[in-house]
C-alpha cells in the first residue's frame, strides 16, 4: 500500500467521522480576588480545577485562567471550581449554557502578604489518579524553549541528553530510563516513535505548545501498550482559544536563528482554523573544543501545521489537520566543509541526515442518545517519515508509514456515575523500510507490523476523595504474538491538602534497533546482532504523596515519590565487552530501575517562587552475565529554581541550577592510555538564567545557558583519525558538549 493510497483512505475515514461525531463544550474563565492597596482586583487563576459535581471528570485552567470542559452530564448539572487558597464554588449549568465565568474568594482576606502572589507555571494535577505534572505556557517561557527537547530545563523529573557529539540527536530520560520507554504523545496521539526517535524531540517547536503533561508510571490502557515509565503528552495551541497572531523570534551567539508564526481565526460561528509555521537555520561553523569536529551540526528546518475545528453547539465538535516538516542536518570535521567534500568522502568525516515527514490527524466524538454518560470517540492519524542519513562511511536509509486508529466507548454502569467503564479497540500499523550499509556489510530491517488491540477500563470513585481505575488490554502483534497489559491506578485525598497515589502496570514495546541507537553509527564499532530480539516487557509500580500547607503564612507544597521498573525482557546494547563492537542481544538476568524524588515548592515572598528537588536513581542491568550500572545515567540530580516577577508582571527574572551526579562510562581500558576515559563521569553543575521585559503585546527576553561553561573534555575518542579501524567513537557522551551560550528573543501577540 503506497503513501498516496494510505492518505486517501485516511482522509475518507476522517471526513466520514467528522459527519457523525458530536460533543458539547462548556467554556469559561476562573478569576480570584487579590488584594492591592486596600482593595481587591481580579486575577487569572491558572491550574484551577473545574469538575462536574459528583464525578472526577474535569479539567485544569490554562495559564490565562481559561478552561474548556466536555459536557458529559445531563443538564442542569453543577460544576465545582476549586483552587488552593480560595473557597471552592459550586455553579449550576443550565441546558444550552455554553459559557460561565467564575470569581473565587480567598479563604481568608486578612492582609496582602497572605493572599497575593503569582501562580506557579508548573503544578501537579490534583484531579488525575496518575501522578501528572503540568507544565503550562508560562513555565515554558521561563527559558527559551525552542522545541520539546528544551522544555524541561526547569523540571526535575525529565533529563535531556545528547546521544553523540556529532549529530545533535537528543533523548530524554524519565524514571531513570531512556525516553523510548515513555510514550510521547501529541494531544493523546502517539507521535515521537519508530524512526522519529533520534530527532523527534526537535520536531515540536516550543511556541506551538500550550502545555505539557508528564504522567509517571504505567499509563492508561486507553492510549496503548507502549507506556512503561510514563507518558509525555503535548497539547498544541488551539484555533478557538489562541491569540489571533503570535510571533516568536530567537537567536543565539552560536548563530542559530528561529522564527515561529501562529495565526488563528474564527471563520464563522462554527468553524475556526489555525496555521502554525516554524523555520530554523544554523549555518555558522564552530569548533570551540578544538577536536576538528563541528560542535553542533548545521541545520535547516521548515515545519508547518494547518488545523481546523468545527463546533456546532449541542450537536457536534470535531478537529482535524495536516502537517509538513523537512529538516536537513550536516556535520562532521571542519575540513570536510573547508574542502567542499561530499558525504561518504574517504578523506574527511562527514555527517548528514535529511528528514521528510508528513502527518494527518482527526479527532471526533459524539454522545449516545438517551444515555447521559455515554459517548464514543475516535482518534485517527497517519504519518509518513523518510530518513536518509550518512555517518562517515555508514549509510542508513529509513522509511516508515504509520496508521493509528483508536475508538473509545465510555458510559456509566446502570446509570450510576460512580461506576464507569471505558472500552474500545485500536489498530496500529507500521510499515518499515530500513537499510544499513556499514563496514562493507549491508543489513536490511524491512518489516510490517500490524497490531489490532482491545481494551477495557473500570473507574470507581467515591465522591471526590477516592478514585480507583482498573484496566487491561490485549494486543495481537502479527510478528510477536499477544501482549497482555493489566494496569491499576489509585488516588486518595485523605485530607483536603493531602493526596496519595499508587499505580502498577505492565507494558511492552518492540525495539527499533537502528533508529534508537544512531549514536553508535558515529563510531567505528561493528554492530553485532547476536540473536533475534524479542519485544521488551516490563512491570512498573510505585506511588507518591503530595502535601500542600502554609509556611510562614505563604503557600507551599511538597511531593515525594518512588517508582520501580522491573524488566522481564529488554534489548541489551553491550558496548562494554569489546570496544570494537556494539552487541545486541536479549536480557539474560536482572534489569531494573529505582527512582525516588522529593520536590518542594514555596513562595517565600510576593511574586517570588522557588522550586527545590532532589532525585536519586539506581539503574542496573545484566551485561555479559554481570549486573552493572546502566551507562550514562546519573545517580542523582538536584534542581534549584527561582522565578521573580514584578507586581505588574512587566519584569521577570528566572534562574535555574542543575546539580548532576556521576554516571558510569563504558569500559575503555583496552584502549591506549591517552585515549581512555574515566570509569565514572564527574558530578557537575549547570546554570541557566533569563530576564524578560513585557510591554502590552510585546515581550523581549535575553538569557544564557550553561553559564558555568562546563563541558565534557575530549567528547570524541580518536577525533584526529575518524577512519581508524578501532579508535573513533563519538557516542561516549555523559555531559554538555557545548559551553556557555547567550540568546536574545522576542514575542509579539495580537489577542
């Protein structure tokens, strides 16, 4: 089935769904009264909870206090609006009502220092049974945040690291494990997976993002079987709620320039549309560490989305859209460019990757007549991803076509909203064409994966104090048989300020050995596939406690968590046993990850927020029959972040320090002494800062990253002779490879 036929089928199904599915929406804004000079004035309350009374169905307000809540109850029915430090309010929603604005009163109006303050840009959702950290647009703007890989600089839970010192490819770590064990979703649809793994974090520009939801532990069975350590769901800006025009410019002293333009308009009472466009260029060649290789690849990228929304109040709601992205990266030795060489040159090491990506998506839903809690929804997406790359003499070509469909039925049991069930079926189709030419050997990984699945999830809640979700799904892989994934999530609000959560569940994933290990292609290691690789299979379980309290008359909170992942099977990439090889084989022994974290948030002074966190990680796996620490995973990470804003919010200053513990470096003892690396990386500190000035619709921001100028010395082994049979390896990365960087940016918006 070629790409054109797939596209036609997808569009026909999308528009057929569009004509069937409907959903009613309640919109509004939540304000709070804040004291100022002896009187009170309203302020937006980001992160306020808006819930249908007697249920757990609700949403949190965005950074401007806005919310959009699906009408899932027979009207009239009440909503409950709550926010820490304010009195909860109950408002009756009448039939036909589409909007409500809510003004909450402070729990006490004693003096200014008790009530006033700037609301945090990141918060833990108090409604979700799964531990979920919400990063709002305000939090994203505390740093440059050019794309998803740069969205976690002020977050203690997620680490972002380079896979090698040449390509610029990055990966995340969550709960001590690589991002391949976390589902990365865009509006609850899987996106960064398969061949998109190496560079996919850069495919989602920061100015497009409305919020990021980081869920820890095994995710809901509704979203598939691939979530083992958690989910990272990105919500993009919506045509019906975004600024009419938004422009962001960014430039840094390395020569990287970026522009993003978002334009939204309401065509009529029912239709709205939005265009999100992004361009990026870096043509400045630099080698600050003097190893003869570019410190960062040259890059040109173009990225555009056109999305539509259809609202017919009380009858229908649907959205669909399209996306086109092209990226061209080039890197390698400085002399490769100075001499005008072409990729594959036998004289100078050159790197290049060209990515073409096309996407289409549609999400629809409708309510079942006569069933107040009954609804059916669909999620459809199609992705074509083409990846042509050259790493020195290694050529890697890949193409992936993916179709994803998910149909979800939801209803109460016997009309009792305290007992609900979700059930449905999904279909995942991946057509891979992969070819690797390395060391005069050609390896082909062409395959077609077809995975129909069914799932069911039961939810019980006792008022708003206790929620239990028990789910299971069965997926039938055409190559690997049946995957059975049971999952359990519990949440208990034992007091109004104390929330306990626990979860346990199983997940699976089929590894993409080449796409997920492209860093090894920037080396002269021989890739050895010892045996047929089985699907990865793991259990994840853990829990957390979140406590809110007053400290010196100000709001504060502390969250403590512990999660463990135990692998039943795992792909082992062994770069320890023989320096000249990277061996791929199935786990034979134990492999686990323990992750514990404590995070403290406090507002010690008016409009000044502080976050302090410490995380300890113990990740071990069996390599060559020995249980050892997994390479390049820090044993601890600390974070201290402060954010101050002036009362009128015209000025904002942000400062973040990251304290990174040591990690194990694979064995290099067989190399000549002057090429060896230490057995462990040193602990190090990285500091970022930004100053923002705002005038009405215009923001100017300047900042610096890695202000301590900490760099990994000699990140490339054998850089002087990249075609040496044994030495060259650019994949041994444990720390920053670029030093101090300064940037300047501006934002302009029209409401």
